C-alpha cells in the first residue's frame, strides 16, 4: 500500500525482469474523492524541445512547449498518442509505454502521466456555458492502471523502441493442446521482416474466404519486406483499405517480397 486515506487508497506494484530492460508499473486505486487529478511523475533528466510519439500507422515529432503572447512559454500536452512516446537526446533516452493512458505532460526534464481525473460538471465558471452536471465523471470507483518505461541508448529508431512497445502491449498467450493433428511441434503462422514492419491485421476477407494481411512501416525508411507463411500461396493481390483489388503480386511458394515506402500501409489479399 503506497497511500491510504479515508477517501483514497493507492497501491503500486513495480515489476523488474531479469532479462528484459523494461520496468512495469501496476497502480491500483480505490477512489471516493471527487474533483481530483492523479498523476505520476518521472524525472527523466533529459530536457529536449521535441519528443516522438506513436500515432496511427506511424511516428511523428512534437514540440515539448509552445509560446503564446499572453502566457509566454507553456508546456505542450501530448495530443492523442497511441501506445508509446519517447524522450531522448540522441545518445540516451526513455520510452514510456501505457495501456489506455494518453494524457501526458512534459515540463522541462519531468514527465507527468495522468492516471485519473474526476470532475463533477462542465462549464462550471458560467462563462463558457451553463453548468452541465457529469455524475459519471466523478470516477468514484476502483481502477487498475498499467504503464512501463524502458531506458535505451541512442534514439528510438536505433533502439527499435517501437518493437519493445509492441511486446509490452501484445503479450504471448499460451494454450495447452493435445498431440493430434498434422502440424509440426514448432511452427510459425506468419513471419514478417525486418522489425520496422508492424503487423496490423490478419483476418478473413469481407467478401470472400481469402485472408487479409495488413502491416505498416514505422521507422520512416524505405524497406524491402519479406513475408513467410505457413503454407504455399495460390494467389497474392494488393488491395486498398476497403479490400478492393489493385494488382496481383509475384510470390514463390509460401514467400514473397515487396518494397514498402516510409510509413506506408500495405494491405494484401492472400489465397491459399
């Protein structure tokens, strides 16, 4: 138990691995205190003017502060990053990962991650509009928050921190099975290389029994993709996001290669 009050209990669990340089945090909160904001602060000891954040199918740079005539220099809040963001100086850095905690603020060399914000109403000052009660936004209940950080050398591209963040968000699932069937004891359903290509979707096509495969480039580099499947293909087609066919692509058995542009989204239709 980290903190206990009549209206607020906070319990934090810190997970340190022997072979993984990632530190994970599990914070459990039982909140009965209205109109509060709970944040965790990390002293990164790295003060930069920009940081990098994951966005939909890519990574972009954002300023850590902005300037206004009225208020001068103000810290920027991270706008809707996905699962990770990185603060580094090119020599060393820290990548912050989370599961559903996109509200973050960077002030000088400190990082603040918002866990919980409780409000009783909107437009409470009467100037922006009439008071709108928000009873459900008081957040008077129990929550569990999961987040992590990982120090690294170099920048986020050199350290392949996008891969580390994917591993934090997509933990392996083990299922016990019997020994019947024709598959080998060890096999991979699909292999995509190199590491800067991120699998986004693998599903049945909307209008046929074919399989849709989607991946994207996340490092900002032109890349030659190599994909290996568990069985041979009979047809390979490039399609758009609506699964409309554009052109057929060459393949060799269960393998194929293609060039991927920086941050490009590739969608393919597979027929076995």
